[in-house]
C-alpha cells in the first residue's frame, strides 16, 4: 500500500477509535484485512474511499491519500 500518511498510527482505520485502550478484535479479522481503510490513522477523520474492481484509494482531507495499487 502506498501512502503519504507517515508516523505511527494513533487510530484504527476500520472503526476510528484510538488504538490505545480499546479492543479491536472485530477490526482485525480476515474479512477486514482486505477492506480499504475508512478512517485516517492519524486524525480519525472519515476518509473518502473509492473502490474499483482491482484497487482502492482512500483520501483524508488533512493527511492525503493512500492506495492499494501496486500491491498485487
């Protein structure tokens, strides 16, 4: 996955809750491993996600975009 999002993630990309002090077992399943991120890992803002048959792109209004292209 290519990404301009840098630094250690502070929030879960699937539920948007802080990584510290929360149970994310439901966020770490085989099903969610293939899903695009829905929340920015840096600020927990909801990201704009575009999915195509071969890739996805997720964009945070503050931190830029990440994409799945080039991972296959």
